[in-house]
C-alpha cells in the first residue's frame, strides 16, 4: 500500500464508539517474528487512572530493533502488559508483550492529575517498549512528549524518536563542530545516515558519505545529493591510493574530526585512517556483523577516541526537559522541510479483518522484511475492530 501524506490541522479529531474493540500485535515468547507474533482484540480501555492518559495510536514503525527485541537479542527488554488482561491472555508463566517501541499517538482521555496534555494532542513516546503496535494504550502521562499542534505529518511524528534523535545527538555530542567542518560516515544510505546528511546540511557541515557499491549507483547518488550529501563514495574507493589526497583537496586541508559508523569491519578500519588529529569515531551499529579493529597508531599518534552511541542510553541519562527540547528542535526542522519523512509504506490492519487474517498479514510483513523485500520504512496502522 502506498503511503499518503497527512498533515495535521487544528481541530483534527476522531470518533470513538463503545461498539469497538482494541487490537494489538503481541508475542508471548521470543523467536522469529514471522512465527511468534499475532494479532488479538481486547475490550475498550476504561477511563484512565490518575496521572495516566489513554492514547489512540495513529502510525507506528517497524524498526530493526523491534525485530531484535522479539527475537530476544536486544538489550532493551519490554515489560509484560496489564492493558489486555481482560482478553484472558497472559499469566505469570506466560507473560504477554505488545510489540513496538516508537509511534505517534493522539490523546483520547486524560486522568486526574495530568498536566500539560489534553484530548486530541499528538504525542510521541518518552519511554522505551511501551507497546506502540496497538490501537489504544493507557500510559503514564510522563511517558510521552507532546508535539506541536500543527505542521507535522503523521509519518514525521511516527518516526521522530529513534533515528532523528540518534543522528542529531551524534553530530552534537562528541565534537564541537563549526560551519564549514567535515563529517565522514559509512552506511550513508541507512535511515540514520540520511538524517545525518540533512541535519549536517542545515548546520553548514559538509559530509563524505560511503555506501556499498551496486550495479546502478545513479538513483542512490541522486537521492543522497538531493538530501544535501557533499561527496558520495563506495567502499571500493578505499582501495584508491589517491583517496587521501582527494579528501585533502575537498576539505582544503582541514582535519576531519568526526566519523560515524554503523557498519563495522574493514570499511570502518579504512575510514578511521582518514581522520585527523584528536578525532572521534562514533559507532551506533554493526551491519556487517564483523568486529571493529582500529590501528593502535591512531590512538597513540593521532589521539583517536572511539565511542559507542545508543539513543536509549542517552534518554536514560538526560532530563525530560532536555528530551523535550530535542523533540521540539527536530519538529521545527521537519515543519520547515529541513528533515524529510522517510520513504515509507503503510501497512493497514483494517477493522474488517479477523484476528486470524490480521495475524497472517503481519507475519507476512515480517517474512518479507527478513528477505529484504521492503525498500522503505514500514509503518503500521491498526484500526479498532467491531464487536
């Protein structure tokens, strides 16, 4: 299904009915998502307890970390849910987990003591693993962050808290970069890599972007250039003995002091050798599944510092005010078209589909994801089901 761009406008509301049931995507054991997840329906939520809000989810992405979480290999573990106890599922021996870490939701009802939120506000999650693959959830009000009232698309809101925050914080948190400085990265066509390009462009930074070679490079080069990429190379270019000289010409002899790595292995070792004095290598992924090996000489003679970055840790160690400020900055950039929504496909689980049909559809989505058959971000839209 092709995506539609939906812009939020003032007064946007939706209706609810006591004749509708909620739906969510759950799993009770770790394993291959295409085998262990399923769709279930459960009763309408009661009014929210004090200091909580009832949410209606509008769009929720499937991220690689969601797959790893279901498989049981991701460091951030979900908590079992009590929101669907009335469904008859779940026990101490077989807890129920609702999938989804990221998503855009609309406030349906606020409980006593809730401050700063009202019905129809758009919010994103401020806590990991809240179970966003749902039609509706009840969450603590301090577990969400309010978005601006107008100007954002649903796709922007649904994908705001993982990749854009990662890209922004890596550019902001390790080196004091000035306009005209250069940043080098691998995996430049990844979701984070594309955001790095856009945020760097807005800050007046130039980027050298490495990608895997392919038969038809033209469309990818055109796309990355449209985002603001300065230079685009392939990993094969590391074999070019003149590469160091070319980069020196591009930068005017200025040292590159920040490298971003989501690949690992030999490409990252080669990239690190292009860095200047007192540079920082920041790793946020390892798509090659190969270990990272750095020459000792880079640490001794160039004072290279290597870091790991995980947005979940950043969120744990920063205040709510800092997180709200970051979301506000990113929202402004999105509203000003400085950050594009990712290319995406919306998978709709309609109200007319039975739980069995919905389960078959969502399992097929995960099977196709595992085979690399989606070239775009997959966003889930779950509809309430009729009684």
